[in-house]
């Protein structure tokens, strides 16, 4: 019997070469169970979604009613399904109990997941690990050489940071995830590396060239080099600094510039950023009380990411605060102390929920955020590590945005947790064997 329901009447046969963002795919040219798609019907929300369909199908059926208005004009020019009806195989509900169907679907999806291998984001983290480690080694080399009174090797540093840039331009979330793994005992090195990474991510958001991103990254890494000459009893003091100690610390921008000038071969922006990253647009910063017209773009950018990382990091004298608190501070000072447009761009680049944060889903499961979703921030890509009872599970990758809109039990992020509170060791993301085990679900 022919299905004459309203939903059937809305179906239009579309070659995959004609697909467009906004169309709602309701049927494939093959059984759903033989495809890598987890939901029987989904909207095309990006060019990546279209390419995934094109890899496995020649044509699909699109539900015009559930597609966006902008894509319906294109659909109106296409044939109705009656002209070229495609045969499909079906599974009769009477032949299999509902529980058996679910077990069959689960088994097929697990086999597909094993065959497909790790998701793209996980592969990106695995590949980016080497560039991240090389950049971290450059940071430690800067620290050791400076403390020993030796010159910094800027040339090799440029090559190393350029390798890091290549990964940031392809998959910034992978580098941010690696950078989110912190140790309480290495604040100086981690702060320098993190400021460099965040500066490059911000520069990528602003579409900087590869060469400019490399120089910006070096500026971020070297911005606090003057602190390495400060006495440890001041640098690592757990309490509030005395006025005299504060005055010593306020000398680090000028000392940093002197260190870089003696190294030789350092480009002008690095000298300026090191000397001026604590200056503010309204003249309230130090050491020279410069104002907005005297601060170049790189200095404005590093000043913002330096503040963001300092606020969110565990320091000897202060506990790290949340991403939201850091953004609130930057927002409240936008236009006065910090460049308002650059603050907005940083927030857009990092997302409402940052990469690497531990979250609890609305079903109780605990996960790590792998990739943000700008349009639907509470439906990012996550890696689930614990079930609703707090028990460890075999890690699986889940894109919360790729759920059937018709489902009543939609998964989303319910709240952010502290890694310690959730019992999650994020250093697992530096374990290649752990990353190899991850599969989509």
C-alpha cells in the first residue's frame, strides 16, 4: 500500500550533489542500519554534514516541510519522488521484538564504529601532540636559558611555533584541549605556553597569516620572560605581596625587554609586547602608563589572553576561577582597560563552554568537552567517561548536536564540574593508547 501521509507527500528525491545547508534528510538510498548515521533523519547544518552524506549516498530524500525556508526554493525545482521511486528494504516490526531491534542496531553501530576508527577530533589531538610537546620544550628552554643568564634561541623557537600554528589553523580545539591539561607545580611554564596558544587562537579567529600567527605566538610565549629574574620567594609567595615586593614584580616588563634585546634577532613586536603587556587602554597599567593610541595590536591581544589565563589558572597566591568569571572580568573592563572588539573575538573563538572543561550531561553522565558548538553551545562534541552512577565507562565520542530533533530525550550539557570533583584525570588526553581506543557512538 502506498503511503499517502502528509510527511510522505513532502519527500523530494535529491541527488547528493544538489544538497544544501538547511535541508532535512529523512531517507537514504540504502537502509539506515547500513549507514554511519546514528539518527534516522537529521538536518544538514554545515558543509561537513553534506560531505558526510555524499561519501555514502548517491541520492537521498529530503523532507521539504522540515527544511529551512531558504532551502525550500531549491527543493521546489526538483522532482517529486513519484517519478523515480527508489526501492528500499524494511524490517517489519512484527518480525522482531523492539528489544531485539535495539540490540541489532547497537551491534551494527559498534561494528561500524570499529571500522571507521577514531573521530576526526581525536585524530587531530593525536597528531597535534608532537607539535604541542615541541612548543612546550621551547618554553622550558627559554626558562632554563634565561635563569642561567644565556641567550634565547629565537630562530629555533620560530620554527617550533610555526609547527604549532599549522595545527591551530586546521583544528584549534585540538591544541586548546592539550593546553587545558595543567599541573599545579608548573605555573610559569604553563602560563607562558597557554598565553602563546590562546594568542594564536585569537589571531586565527582574526584570520592572521601563518607568519603573523608565528610571531604572535612567540610574543605570547615570551611576554613574561622578565619574571624569570625575580627572586623565587617573591615569585612563588603564597600570600599577598608587600608594597616593596609588588614594586619588584612591576619591574618585570622592563627587565623582559632588556633580556630580549640582549638575545639579538628578536623582532620589534616581541620587544614591545614584553614591555607593554600590563599597560591598559585608559592609562591605568604599568610600567609607563601608556594609553590606547600607544598600544599596538599584538600588545592588546596578549594583554587580554594573559589576563584570561591568569584568572583561570591555579597560582601560588590564588585559586583558579572559571571560564565564565574570566569572561565576566574581561567584559566588565572592555572599552576601558581592554579592547572591546578583541575581547568579543576571544569569546567567539573559545566558545561559551571552553574546550577541556568537565561537564555533566542532563542524563547524569560525565564527559570532557572536545569541541564547542557556537550556534548551540549546550550541545557540543563531548567524550563521555563516566555513567550516571559515576562509574568509569569505555570512553565514547558523542556529538550532542547530531540528535534527531524529534527525540524527546535530547542530551545536552547540564552543568560544568571541576575535574577533581568529577574524578576525571584530563592528562589521559596525552596518552596515545587511550586516544586510540576512542570510538564514536
